[in-house]
C-alpha cells in the first residue's frame, strides 16, 4: 500500500512541478515584455544617457 501512496504523491508533485514551471515561464516572459516596453519608451537621448542604444534593448530585455 505504501508503494501506491508514494507513486500517487510523485504524480501529484509532478503536476505541481509542471504548473510551477509554467507560472515561472509566464513570469519570465512578462518581465522581458515589461523591460522591453519600458526601454522602448525612452528617447534616443535617454538611452544614450544610460549607456544604451536601441539595438541593446532586446539583449537587455532577454538578460533580465
């Protein structure tokens, strides 16, 4: 009987891990989206002031 209970808890944990992974992926995508959006709103002058150019936005957003 303990084998069945162990397997059941692993299966439930597996589903929980999948859900947690999906939530993590969504949060990461959202952070990237927000970073990209906010940097894109800056003028070229503002980007230059912080040492960036438009070409850096995608790299910075993905590294975030």
